[in-house]
C-alpha cells in the first residue's frame, strides 16, 4: 500500500499537462509575455534613439503655438495651440465621415434596389455603375472629381447660380393651383393598372407643372412680382449655399416640433395596435406626416404673429447717423444688422442666401464648401455606394420567394410587402457586411491628403514636421481612427442585435 502513493503523485503532473485547456492557457500567457517583451524592447530603443536628438516622446508640445493656418478651420488661427489644430483636423475628418455614412447608405440602397428592377435600361445602367466604380481605385476617383470635374467648372465671377436671379410676375393663385394639379396627377395616375404608364404619367405631368412655374409662364390672373435670389453658387472654388440661422424664436418653435413628434409616435403605436388587433390597415404613415407637419406649421404661424417694436435704432449711411425706424422699413432698406434681424424677426429660422463680394471673388455670407472637401466626399460616397448596392441586392434576393408568393396570395400591397416581409429579413443579411463598408469609408477618408484636404492626417503631418514629435503624432492619429472605428462598430452591433432572430 505504501508503494502506491508515490506512483499516484507522480501521475498528477502529466495529467495536467495532457489537458488541452491548460495547454492553451499556458500558450496564451507565453504569447502575451513575448509581445510585452518585444514592445518594451522596441519602446526602449525608440526612446534611446530620440533622446540622442532631444525628441523624447511627450504630450507637452501640444500646448505650444501652432504657427500655421488651416483651411476649413472656422475660428482657428495660427496663434492657437497644436492641440487646437489637431482638434480642427479631427472635426474635419468627422465632417467627411458622418455625412458620408448617411449619403452612401441612401445611394447604395437606391442602386441596390434598381439592380433588381424589371426595366432593362435601369437594371443595366445600375449594373454598369456598380461594376465600373467598385473595380476602380478610390484614389483615382478622388483625383477625377478634383482635377477633372471640379476644375472644369467656371470661375467664381461666372458662378452657376441656382435658381437664376430675377423677378417672376406670377400670381399666387397659380402656385396654389399648381399644387392641386400635382396632387390630382398623383391621384389619377394611381388608378392606372400598368406600372410603366403610372410612373410616366406622374413624372411627365409633375415635370411640366414645375417647368411652367420656373419659366415664369403666367396661366391665370394677373401676377405680382416675386423676387428669386440664388440659393446655391457652383464654381471652381467650390459650392456656396444658403444658411439657416436660428433666431430668438427658435426655442419656442421647437416646442411645437417636439409636440408634433410625440403625437406622431403615439399615433404610430395606436394605429399599429389597431392593425395587429383587427387586421384592418390603417394610414399610419399619413398620420405621422400630418402630425409633424401640422404642428411645425402651426408653430411657425404663431411665431409669425409676434409684434415687432415700433422703432428700432439703426445706422443710416445716407445721414451718417443712428435713426429710429420701424422694423419693416429698416428691413426693406437693408439697414438691420444680423444681430437685430435675429432678435426682431418673426421667423424661427432666418434664411440668408449666399452673396459674393463686388468683384465676385469671395463668398461674404452663406456656407462655403471647398473643392477638396467636395472631391473627397463625392469620391468616398460614390465608391462605397457601389459595394453597398451589391450587399443590398444580395440581401433582398436572400428572402425566400415562397414568402413573397404567399404575401401576394394574401393580397398584401407592395409597400407593406417591402416594409413588413422583405426588409426585416433582408436587413439580417445586409447589416453585418454593411458595417464593414462603413469602416472602410472611415479609414479611406485618410486619402484626403491627396487633394490637400485638411483632415486629421494632414494636420498631424504638419505638426510632426514642425515639432519633430513623430511617435506621439502617429500614436494620436492611430487612436483617433481607432475611436471612430470602434464607435461605428458599436453602432452597427447594436443595430444588428435589433434585427437578429430571437430563438428560444
């Protein structure tokens, strides 16, 4: 019996080593140790090399004066710090990525649906769009937008103005009748059986009504002069668009908008409950639109009833002195400052069209979009949309045809079929690869340096050249893109969990 104890203790160690889980844990620990040692050795070597040139990595240099300007920088100036310049670059990167994600999703889904169109021309044009764009390098597309398309635009003195400036002598009654005519065309075309005739009737009829009004063709009554000012200028120096500035009434108006959204959400749930309980279709979409639009317009009308002061002290250039005038007279004379307009206007949002200086070389008011931003934005959106289109097409075709045939047999409309049957199942296939394309768009935005757009990569490159802090600068860029990518991944994972099949 005593001789058995040593043999049992001797078998304890080999039995542990034969456990696969134990071996995997030991291997992972050893791997982590090797990685830590390798990175520590690399860090020591980098610090030693940089110490010799007095360039030890640190973050203190971020408080130093930057000394360089940045385009698309807002209030930033060369007297600000490096950290301020880095923040401008980060914001400029988000200005490309965030709108780009929305635009490429809408465009990609539209093209993906058109890939399945029964129309031969539409289907093949969409197929050529996808195949050409996704098989062309994105850097080449950005160069094409910048050096071919934008450089072909006229100079700013000869900008393309939309709409054309001028005065239209059209009666207000004609505008009201035009809206009724458009509604009538839409309602009449809905009764046509063939989809092709229905679409042609709507598109041609509505286009004729719009063109007649834009050309200023008077059809009924006597017109009153209505001034049209350009809201968009397009030139080789980019695009200048109008801006909407919140006035002193904006907060009060937003209360009506929020009430409309809350009422719309309640109506959506109420009508949805009725549909699920009785099976009777209800106009949920129409109720939501009417609720939001109704409260928004109601708030706008109530804000418009605000009385204006009887006298406003404004500066009159002709008299070279301050004078008291009524709001309407001062507004028509153009003597109000922007601060006075925002304070005394009856509108929650103040519309300011873009204006050029007397020489037509610079934009004085409005939002100016640089050519570099346009090239990067269009290149990223159109390139990524070609991949999303294929993802959407595959997701829709992944829905079993038997379910579509069953929906048609039950008399479900095409809109309900798409909203309730096709999209919920297709999104389970679409969302995972869609997240990968979102990440690609965010990372491809670093190619903006090719057209000198001042994103985070170019700004950091300038900071590195001036300060010599290459390691710190590259680390900051890596962490910035990592934060953006992780935020996108988190968002897409939450959306993916929302559309997953819940199994018991």
